[in-house]
């Protein structure tokens, strides 16, 4: 009975397997429940398998989860409500949802901060102040995140810049179910 209580009390963890190594994340269901539920629905459907980190900016962030290896954007579900007013900050090692200028437009794309990006934090419930929803943190594999962030980038496909010259593939993202998986 105690072990099931402990499992219920812990936050879900996922492992992002890339062609450069693995990144393990802890997700904050208590702070961003709709965002975590949305992200895990994509994980459970293997949506991210074979997608790439298509936008990499040193000293800022690495973004992925929306484009395949041909730089074709994948079809997504409906956008989710912005939960950036949850008290979490866009600091080194946190994962947040990418979105357009519409605060409530996040679908599948995410980014991992490689700098303290306080300008992305929620400041007010306005178009400019909504911020970007942080919903987890890297707990293992920050060396892989930093390796991705240091990748040489340039123009490719429809993107004028910031695409890694050598493709960085998200081979899979899996929900970890037991402590030995971590």
C-alpha cells in the first residue's frame, strides 16, 4: 500500500531518446495539469517519434516536437489553454510549451530552456504578458541538452535560420513507469 501511495505522489517522468543521447524530464502535474495531460497524450500516441529539434538557439533554448525529418509540420490536436500563471519560471533546464503570438495556441511543440529566460515568464493575463507555460524540468541529461544547444545551425527548408546543420532526431519519448527506468 505504501509503494502505491508513493508512486501516486510522484510526478510523471519521461525519457526523450535522441540521436545525441537521452534526456529525462520530471513533469509538474500539480502546476500545469492541462499542459502535462496534453503532452502525455502526444507521448502515449508516439507522436514525437521521428520528429526533430528544428529550432536551436545557443544561450536561449532548443525547440522540437512539431516537424518530421523532412521539415514537414505534423498535424496536431486542438490548442490548449495557457497555464503560464503557475508560478514556474523559464529557467535553465525547464521545459515549456511553444506557441504562436496567440497565448492559447500551444499544441505539441515544446522547448527546453538553456538560459534563464525570465522574459518568457507570465506577468499578466494579456497578449503580451501571458508568457510560456513551464510544465517540467530536466532531471537527467542536461549534458545532452547542452550538446544540442551547441549544434551549428543555419537556414534549411522554410526556416531562415536556427535549424541544426546535422539533424537532431527525437527517436522517441516514453513515459517511465518504474524507478529503474530513470
